C-alpha cells in the first residue's frame, strides 16, 4: 500500500492502485487528467473530492459501486478511517485489483454491504 497517495477525488484508492507509474489523482501525472469527469468537476467546484459535494451525484466513476462506496465511506467515517480499513484488509488478503481493474471490492451490488465489508474485512 502506498498510503501517501491516498484516495482519489472520485473515491478510488490511489494508494492500492497497481499502476506504479501513477503518482495519484492530484499529482498532475494522473492517467485520467484529461478525461476524468469527477476530477474536472470537483476542481471546477473548488472541492477536494466528490465526497465533499452537496449534490454527491453518480456521474463518471461514481457510477461504479467501488468508487461510490468508498466516497460514501469517506463522507461517513473520514479518509483516514478508510485508509486504515483498506490497509488492514490488504494485509488480511483482500485484493483491490486482480487481473485488470476489478477485485474483491467490486463484487457487490449493494453499497451498504460494500461499506460493511470495508469496515469488517469479511462478507456477511
């Protein structure tokens, strides 16, 4: 885990991303710097991230359960708590990315079940 990279504006975990060349969402070197709707929108609104927005929409990457669930988690519990949970879960074998871009956090249809999984590290 590269904790210093934190959580992206959209909620994805830059700290767990397998792209070792990327320096994170706000580095100026993000692969999505030109196309990421969530990055552009939050910057235009002067916000640190989507979780800080009053409208908290589902556009862009927030249409995916992982980014939406992580953002909702940050709204409720804070970024440090999310990072702590992700770090613990990774040490316990929870996988952020398998082959490609999906992993254990993508296997949910219900955002509340995803949030419980983040908190507990196990599926209930």
